[in-house]
C-alpha cells in the first residue's frame, strides 16, 4: 500500500475528495504535476475549490501554506498569475476570449514562478475557440498549468480531453456538503441546506450566506410564491419587476439608491481596469474592453437569476413532498408556513407543471430573454399551474 503523502495545508480544503487530494499531494511532492488537468464531477463535488487549492500550491513559495500573501491572493481571486476563465457568451467561449488567453500564456509570470489557468465550464469550449486552444494545452510554455472543469469528460471535446489528465470527483453526500458549509461560513442547519439548494456547492453556499442581498432575493422569491394564489396580473408583474431589481442589486448591477445606471458601472469598471489611463488605449481596444465588461455584467446577472430560480425550485420541491404526504424533511424549514399553505391548495400535477415553468424560464434566459420578462411569465405560469384547473385533477 503506497504511503500517504504529506498534505499541503491548501489541499486540506478538499478532504471530501481524499483520492484527488492524495494524488495531487503526491504529484506536488514528487515534482510531476501534469501540464493540464481535467477535473470532472457533479456540481457540489468541489472541483473549483480543488482547482484554486492546487493553484495555491503551485504559486506559493512554501508549497501551499494557505496563509501567505500568494495563497491569500489566489483565494480572493486577485493573484496576477492565477486566471479563472468563464464563458463570456451564453453559447460558450468566444474566439477572441481564447486568443487573449493564448497571448497571455506567452507572457512571463508577474509574481510567481508559474502561471495557472482555471477554465470553468470546459464543455463550452467548442468550434474555433477549442481549436485555437488545442496546441497551447498540449504544449504550454514551461511553468504553465491548465485546469479544466466539467461535469464529465464526455461533455468535453475529445481533442481537448485527450490532452489532459482526468481526475474524477465523487459525489459529496448532503451531510458532508452541509458540514463543509458550516466549516466555511459558521452556519449550519436550515441556513446551510437552503444555501446549498440555491447555489449547488459548499463554497458558493458560503458566499451566498455572507451576502445579505443574495439572501434577500431568496426571501423575496419565497414571499412572491406564497402570495401568488391571491395575486392578480398586475401584482404578478410587480413581483417580477421587484425580483429582477433585487437580483440586479445582489450582483452589483444597480445601487440601492438607483442613482448609478448600468452604463455608469461599465464606465467605472473600464476605468478601474485601465487604471484611469484610457487616453493611452486605442478606440478599438477600449471598445473591446467595454464589450467584455458588458458581457461579464450580463453573465453576472444571469447567475443571480439562476439562483432566484433555484430558490423557487427548492420551495416547490418542498411543496411536492408535503402534498404527496412523504415523511422526508423539507429544505425550506424557515418557510414551512408558505410550503404548507401552497400544498394545501394545489395538487401533485399542478406542482410538477409549476416546476416545468421554472425549467422553461431557464431556457428563456439562455436565449437572452430579459430577466424581468422571464420572471413575469414564469410567475404567471406557476400561478396557473398551482391553481390546479380541472385538467390537472
């Protein structure tokens, strides 16, 4: 039986994945890290957390102490040599995005001896964008490491997956996920379970619990669903508007005093990224940066919307459990009164139809329907479904 390697402090955060943790620790200790990894597993299995932990080990002068300035910068997402990439389009990675990545790969590290590129949603690397990255992933410059993240290797283009060392992440039990949330946030019980239902992973759940605005979106969604039975069409439109605005506030797209418009936020972000020296940038470069910032803000809003829809789905699943008379505990225990009220006036087919409306709203968002319109239409459909017309009974 091979000896268990000494585990760097940074890798202790993935204790729920002992096989992955030990393999990475051995590779680090023996100096045989792969130039490209593919982390695969279900949402909530800790892939992104593991990717950042490995990045800490790579750039840390102490091998991943978790306490030094380098490790702290990686944890906060501010290390200049650790890049986390996400698709800038609803349809996937843009060719320009990948070309910028390739250009950056050729540059020397800023602070560390190595550079790490974490590519989330690697399944959305397709077509020309994927082809542009193939050669770089296969033969990156010395000291460059790629970590691709996906649900499964089958979802990633074979030409991409074959150039990476695959590390499978097992599904984490709900109990283990809840313990991880408690360790990260200090909160447990209903708070942890609700946060996991809304976000899907312990690290995202901890971030959700630390954000009053994001928690307010969930409370507003629960209240809206609880009031649907007595709401008229105008009430539902107002609910959709209020929810859309709350989502925008939760992701920083509007300020609470409503004085800052999205255009102002884009301008401020461009100024921040150019260090206030826009005059030194060409018009084409500034336009490109403006477009990038706008896409990032849109992606941020879509992420907030998906949390809102996940909150609705979680509540309606609890309604389904109660209406079916199961003995299973509900997730939204703090909203048990709302769950019981809805369950007492609906039927199983109606709840299933309401859950379908949420899935349909997710599809609308993917097709760039405005968030407020998607919410209004979804709430109207849920209201009709929960009323259980004769055709459902």
